[in-house]
């Protein structure tokens, strides 16, 4: 993912509107690009700050916002990891089912040919 693409997806990430594939790419780029992390941190702080001002709970420090961002990233990484694990399990089960059906058909065909 390029930095411009990353930056365009920041509002969607903060709003929780990225699908799992987009989030995975987003987080991979975030891990490798300090400038994009800084951009996310600034945008997150501004958006969360505005949200908290609107709710009249303006008693939040920058440290709280940074901790909140770190939690958000952690939970996003956890969600992507669980999604990836479920995807691998799904493919493994589909592959096992395919081979089971194929072997059943092979035995059935063999029994049919041999007249058993």
C-alpha cells in the first residue's frame, strides 16, 4: 500500500469501516511506515478530540488519546489475526472435504468396476 492510499483510508479506519482485507493491508503498512503512523495519530487525536468535545467530556489528555489509539490498533490487529486464522481453517476444511469426496468417488467407482 502506498502512503497516499493509506492516508485516504485513515477516516474509514477510525470509523471502523474497513473490511478485513483492507484493514490487514492498512495495518501492515502502519507497521512499516513511521510517517503514516504519525499521520494516523494526528488524525485520530483530532477526530477523537472533536468527538469528546461534542459529548462535553473534554477532560482527556493527549496521553489518553495516544493510549486509545494504541488500543484501537491492538484490537484491529487481533481482529485481523482471528479473521486470517478462520480463513485458513475454512480453506483447510474445504480442502479436506474435497479430498474426502474425491476418495469416496474413487472407491465407489472402483467397487462399481470390480463388481463388489
